[in-house]
DNA sequence: CGGCTTTGACCCGCGC
DNA sequence: GCGCGGGTCAAAGCCG
């Protein structure tokens, strides 16, 4: 850019000045087009890698990674699974057992269970009188920053409409403390908006021994490490992040 | 005053 | 049959 300015400065005042400006402009437009096409190629590669990663996760670690995107639609999540487990990150210092999942819950019990010093809270869905859905919420023993919520049953109604509105406008407040919805982020990993354990698996998929879990965790770490080492993936990821930031809607002007 | 949370008591299933 | 642990009930208290 500096060189272009220097070249143009030398020709300032001469008859060919306008012609030089036009040539430089055309050259910049060509470079811009080339960069744009490169960016599209990288974005495409990033999407392919991301999809391949999700496919790989679903096929190799069905008990751990199923339903990675379920947090996008909590109503769909619970309709699809009559029993699922969800990890939710809480605010630092937040000692409450409230999982903000878009529904209204009535707490009906609390117990201190064996092997976990943190109490377990029991909730029933309070949005309709006949809704059979229950959930158990307990702080994760390994990382107390996370709450582990286990859902049982299927909702016979939709998400609270006021809550749904709050989902689309994160800055607005919900009507009740327990109906606010917040998309959790695990370990600051952009590929893991939240982890859902599908407990409806049949046969061998249901097994959950400690060695099996450790093996799956190891494979995930290896896979993520290999992706992180790939310079093409890093560049594509940065390009995709920049793209997503550029595509965000502008805030309404006052 | 109604709705919600808390919390101790009770129930039930399971393993020994 | 007994003990243990998880799940549920219901009365009391709290709060808007």
C-alpha cells in the first residue's frame, strides 16, 4: 500500500497521473478478487473439516458427542430424547442449581447423594399442569463450574413464548429466573457449544465404563490436537471466524 | 394471600 | 429381612 502511494506521488501533477491511478485501482480490484476467491476456498475447506469432525465424533463417540447442536433448540432437544443429560457452565460463584433451558421448573426436592458432596435438586416442569417432564440437577464433581442436568420424559407443550423471545435477544431479561436461556460454552471450544449425553442408546452403546470414557476422551484430545496443528485449518478457522463476525447483524440505530 | 422454595420424613427398589 | 441410597411428598417458611 505504501509503495502504491509512493508511485502515485511521483506522478502527481503529470498528465499520466489519472491513468496511473486507474491502473492501480484495477490492480487492487484484481488482488481483491483473488483474495476473495481464496477466502471462499478456505471457508469451504473449513466447513468440510467441521462437518467431518462432527461426523467423526458421532460415529466414534456416540455416547459422548451425540446431539452437539441440541442447545440451539431446547424444545427439539427434549422432544427427540425422552432421557438426556446436559452439562451447563455456570457463572463463577453461582452456587444455585438453576439450569436455564427455556422451560419453567418447580423444585420439589433436594438430596445429598453418595459420591458427590454437592446436593442434587429435583425439578418438575411447571409450564403446564400435565407435563410429565422431570429433571435432576447436580453440580459436576470433576468441575464444579458445570451443572449436570438429567431430563426425563417429553414435554407436551412448546417453550415459553416469552422465553423464546429472550432467546433471540440475549440482552433482554426473561420473566422468571428459571426460564432464561443461555447457550453454554465448554472449555472455550468453538466446536463444543455444550455436551449432551443421549441416555436413550440401546445395546452396547449404553455401556459407560470408566476405561471406555477415558479412551473416548483421549481420542477426542488427539483429534483436536491434530486439527490445531494443521496450519491450513488454523487459517481457515480464522477466516471463518472473521466471516461470521462480519455477517452479524448491525445493532439497531437509536 | 398465592406461589415457590426448603427440608425432614417417608416410600421403594436393590443388594447382601 | 435388613440396611442403604435414590426419589418423592408435604408441611412450614419465605417472598412479592
